[in-house]
C-alpha cells in the first residue's frame, strides 16, 4: 500500500491545489474544524496501539480457537464463506470501475472492484486478485483495515494494516480513520479525471453528481446520475441524451457478470452505503473529540457545535429529495429492512421510502448500532437531549421543517420502544 500511495502522490499531488476548496466546502455541513486531522495515534486515542474489537477481529478469534473453518471454492476463494460468517449479504454488491483502490492495476470497466457491507463490515473483492480487503467498524477506533491473502497456506488470517490510513484518514474522512465514496468522470480504461471529482458523497449530494466511476443497476425514472458512463464519449452523449445508460438492470454489455457473486450494482445499496459510511466517520469524529476533551477538561461542554451537527446528519437535514421513485434489488431491500428493530406497531428506522426520500422515518438507523453505543456517555447523553428537543417540538427552528410533527412523534415512539439506554426524560 505504501508504494501505491507514494506513486499516487508523485502523479497526482498537484490536484490538492485544485480540489482542496471542494473538500472544505463539502464538509461545511458537518462542523467547523471537522476537516482537521485528529491525533489518532497519540496516547489519548491510541489508534495503532489499541486492539480492534470489530466483527472482523471477533471472527479471527473464532478461527484461531478452531470454532470456524472457512471454505474455499474455485471461483471466489474464501470470499463467500467469509461473507456468510460476517453476515454480509451478497445482495449488497456494488461495482466500481474507477482506478481508485490500491489494487488499481487490476481494476477497470471490464473488471470492476466489488464492494459488500453490513453495518459493521466493509469488504472489497477484485476478480483475479488473491487479496481481499476488509474494514471493521470498532466502536472506539472507527475504521480498522485488514487484508486477507487467499493464497496463504495453513490457517487463514486477517492481517491488520494501518498503512491504509495514509489515504483513509484525511479531510475527506473528517480527519479520522474512515471511508469515503467519491464520484469521478473516467477515461475508457477507468483512469479518473481528478478535476471532475465530487466528494465526499452522502445523502446530501445531488443524484446527478453521484456514481461517476461506478456501475448502477435499478430504476430511478428521469433522475440522472453519472453511473455506467465510461469514457468521454459516454459523458458527451449523456449531455444530449440524459439517461441513455440509466435505469439499467443488466450490466453484461460492460463485463462478464459471472465473475461476481451477484449480477447487480444496486442503486439502493449505493444510497444506503453513502449515508452509512459518512455517518460512521461522523460518529468516529465526535467520539474522538469527546475523548480528547474528557481527557483535557473532564467534560464535553465545548462540543455543542459538533453535537448539533451530528444530530442534523442523523435526522437527514439537507437530504436531497427524490423526484422519482427508486427501485433496486428486492433482495437487498428485504435483507436490509428485516434487520430493523420493530416497535409494537411494526415500525423501524430501517424502513425505506424511496419515493420522496430515502427512509420512511428520517432518523438514521446508525443510532442503534455498535458505533453509536460506543460513544462516551457524556457525549451520547447530549446527543439524546438534542434529539429529544427536536422530536418533542421543543426546538422549533426552521432547520427541522423537513420532518412533519406527525413524523417526529412517530420517530420518538419508535426510539422509546426500541432504543436501549435512553435517558429517563425520554420515557415521560
């Protein structure tokens, strides 16, 4: 990874001058200072010295104890067995053909990189490579990176590689070890035109700017996006014939789908990923900030701006509205929704809308995950208080106008029944 990073810097280092302002503008919706690199390897945070407790680390422990034996097949190696053990659905598959991974030599429009995920794990697979890429989400550390050599003899091993933070800890990841989704125009080989970059991509990014360098399957009506456009000619035609490669359900014109566990690069999976990965970065960032402040001052009183900002993200402030219905892979949608914690009326934060917005109840499902539960208690209590003020109508600011009074009440009721460790004020 180090060699790739240094080659990339020599080739493209100049682009920072041209795109730095874009990165800063993109994160203004987060909070002031959120682009500054956190001292994650210093003693207070101790990223490199602290053991990972994510699902990947737990799986390795089970392998070492002999409780799990991974199966290897001729087509995908250990990939399918690992996905099964980590409970990562193959229906989450997304395909990216831009040369933006450390395995860029193997990636292109005819051989895209496949990504899979659930709430605690991200997986990368490139056909023809013996290396699998993994990230686990640790409640304290944030993203922890691993490689897995499919050709290794003996007991399979996930190898932690903190070298990935050279690219995955920057202003674009909120200054912490994390992830980012980007959108570029590419040439016919998948090389990116860095001057066309849009990042970071999340639920606040217009669909028309998303998915450059990605394949996209699913229906999205007249809404346009950059997906499926390979090379200058495809983008030029898009300007004259919008959606000439939109609303696709079959990608076989671009590559052989048999090289992958699924034939899709699902539009809904992409949308959920974009929200989730930046949400994970956000949770990691405010968690780091809280630990530093607790160590220095014994309180988190100075983090009001950060608390307000993460509440806005959790409640989908500035989400780009949908103008047409989105239809993706039904298998992914079913798998994603069934994991929701349901209240007595059968409602959950994982229910998708996909008509005018992403979720039926615009409050992030990440609030019910391990990463959020791992936030320092004083910070978590302040986030809960701000959420309560908004959902009960105590806070009447225009900021929350996108959530109707009825929907606020519904979110409040869902959280009261399904969220663990709520403050007592929520129960009254």
